[in-house]
């Protein structure tokens, strides 16, 4: 029997945007549920809400800020089983675009309580279950508007280097912008493959 999958959206993405990916996973035999949370709300409160939502264990698929939420929740709650984890464009090592955006009053309002999360930080995975990372390389997103082009390969919001998790099983690069990651059919296929096999290739 395939484990249920908890999908976690990003900062400004309402949970219905995750429904098409959830529906694809349902069709593949997974029981998929979308966790909804206030992206601009306090991070610690969102972490604990996710822990309550997933207390019986699950596989996790998370986009952007949702990836930080999943990693922090699993690091604080060893009792919650993670079967497999896939992160989509998650700035787990900090986010240059986020740091640029918070330099303005409007940007700080837009990000709310998550402003502090974009400092450079380590990201490690020490669980036995495989963790896969999907990163976009089409520089199309808000990051280009705030402070100019981002360095290196990026999805327009998050740099590929910022998605690196020490201990990850594998990373796949796709020609997608940041917001396109959750809508891309090729990304959905990669997610399904990783949840099934524990690898992208």
C-alpha cells in the first residue's frame, strides 16, 4: 500500500494551486492531502500545525517556503515518519531574492513573519528515507524585478545553490521558473517517480 502524501504550498501560493499535483498523485494510487497555512504567519506556529496535520507520518512534497516548513518540522519531530520527501524550488539555505525584497517596507509587509528565514543557513538531511530536490533553471520570477538578475543558475526567485540539502539523495534540474514548478507536467512526473522509486533517473 502506498503511503499518503502531504503537499505543502509556498509563501504566496494558495493551497488550491497544489490540487492538480495532488490529483495526479491520487491517480497514481497515493492518498494526497494539501496542508494549508498562512505563509506570512509565524514560522514556528506553522511548523507545529504541520506536525499536527502529519502526525501519523507521510511522504511529503513541498514547494518553496513549504520546503523549509517540512524540513524544520521533521528535524523537530523525530516521531513523525517521513517515507520520502521531494522539495520543489525550496530555498533551504537562505534566499538572496528574499533578502533583497525585505530591504523595502513593502517587501517586509509582503513577506510578513517569514522575513527572517531568508538568511543564509545550513540544510541537512539525516533521516534514512530518501530526499529529492527539484530546482528550476528558467530565471523567470520576482527575484529579477527586485535587485536585478540572480547569480548562477536560478528559477527567477531561488538560486540552484540555495536548494542544496546536505544528505539529499538526488537533485533534478528542470527548465522552469519558480511558480511554474508546481504546474509543470514534467515536474509532476519526476515527483511521482521519486515517490515510487526513491530516485529521479
